[in-house]
């Protein structure tokens, strides 16, 4: 990740694990091999856990786990990488629920005698208390790290979802645990895709996470004045083009995080080189994709994006040519604009082969650069003085998508 200048990774705490065959993922990093599973809770002396080891004691902590976790976060920080730590995850099926230390079969505490869809319902009081205790322990142990934020639960809206009462109790546990500690960390919460804005948002939640996000999620929820995150990718289309275009589209629509799944990172290939991916893998990834996303990362860090906001209204017209053989069912090209008006503009054209844009710009001198999103090369540059109003800019010929950067030009002697 550091080699590509990426700055975010996402890990699960170990309260949830997967098993061989889950989601048809080869080399699944969430499915440890026999004898390799380590989690916050220590094993007891009582045999009988579903993985063949001793059962867990949910009142005891495994010091090896915390040493390893701290080392991971420390090394991530040294590489400039922030860690999103996910406390819990939806139990998608009976196999993953029956593998969890929280399942009644796998612990000596007699907790977790509920169905897979009731794990986060607060129905089992002792289970809920154990969940709060592990959150409190993690928050306390990790307080010193500044390259860290927490997500309450991965995809909490799936398979029956979780109870808001439970969710708010976990948030309160984080806040209460940090109240007496020197450092405070951001809290993220996952939300389902919806045509309606998020309502009744817990005031302590700072990051709104969406999976398979659409730019509409930003527009609907920008009023919360929170970071809006594209927290996980995947789906039927695992092509590099799909990942690349959705990343550009999201960030130039105003999104604050693009965190893509990359299935080329496996237990056998921790360097992310397990390509080609096996058929049926529920997502994409690989070195070529990372090279393309690095271009986006460098583009964003080449502009003062902190001061910029979505300003699609500056695009007064667009004429986008498509190749003669383009499918009629292909999505219509779209254009996004992120801007600090009068200073810097980042514009992304998704679709077509040539674009002519009419932009409403205040009077100034500007430099415009058209950037190839696959190679990072500047394909066309022009400087112009503009008296204000509509200015037409025309792209070079491109394939699939192209980016435009317009920066106020200050003459130097």
C-alpha cells in the first residue's frame, strides 16, 4: 500500500471470522487455517470449540492477539497508512455464526444462545455485555495510536440487521471508554444504499460508510457535515475499468474515502499478486488496478481538495462523442466537477471518447491539463486568459474516461 502511496486499510477485530469456502474467496484472509485463529479472547482449558481447539473464555484476553494487533497498527502508521478497525460483522450464514467465539458452542460462558440474526439485538444480555467489554478493551489498548478509527459493525443492515439500541450502546461504550483517556478516535457506521438520506444519526458518528456506493449517497447525506465513505467495493463487474471509474466518480462527487476490496491479496500472496483471480471471486483487484488507483491518489493530492466542494453547476453543457460501435445499452456519459471557485477545478468525464465542455468560470488566467486516468500522462495542456462566463474546453481523444485539472495561473517573472 505504501509503495502506491495509499493511506487506508481495513481489518476485522476477530469477533467475526469466516471459514473455508465462504463467499467463494480463494486464500480468504478472513478465514484462518486450522490452529491459526487468534482473537481478543483467550482459549480456556475446556475442549470442544467448532474449530477443534479449546473453547474461548469471554472474560479473559489473549495477550498474543493484542501484541500482534498493536504491531500491525504501529507498522501501518510508519508507512503512512490509517487503519479502520471493524469491531463486529453481520453473521451471514450459520457456518460463520457457528465459527464465532460468541456462539454458545464456542465459549465456556454460556452466552450466544441466539440465532445468527439476533447476535446484535441485545436480546442476550450476557452476550451484549461481552460485546461491550471487548470494545472497551480494544479502545483502551489502542488509545495511543493516531492512525486509527473504528467501525461499529460491517454491513449491519444485512440479514435482518441490528437493533438501534445495540448500535447506540456500542457507540456509548467507545465514547465512555475514551472519556478518561488522552486520545479520541473517529467512529464510523455502516448504512444501506437508499434513495433517502440517513435519519436519526447518532451524534458521535463521524464517518458514514456505504458499500457499492453511488454518488447520490454523498448528495443525500452531505447535510450531516460528516465524511461520506465508499467503504467496500465488489459485485458482478470486477473489471479494472469498473473499479477505476467508480473511484474517480465517487471522489469527484465529494466522497471522502474510497476503500476498495482487492482479492489479489491472499494468505498465499500477501503482496497482492494472486492474479488472475479465480472464476467466481466476488470482486477484483491486482497490481494493474493499484497502478491506476495510484494515479487517482496522486491527482487528488495534486490539488487542494480540502478546500474544494462539488460544483457540477459550472458545467453548462457537455457534448460527448462515443465510438461508432458503442452499445446502445451502455450507461450515458457523466461529468463531475469538484472546485474551489476561481482557484482550482477537478473535472471527471466517465464515458465517451471525446468531450467538449462549456464551463462557467470567473475571469482569470488558467492552465488546463487533460489527464489519462490509466497512464497518468498529461495528454493536452493549454493556458488561457478568460474574461468570465462560459469557456469551452475540448478534450483529446480518449478511451473510457478522462480527467481535467484547471488551476488559476499566476504569472512569475
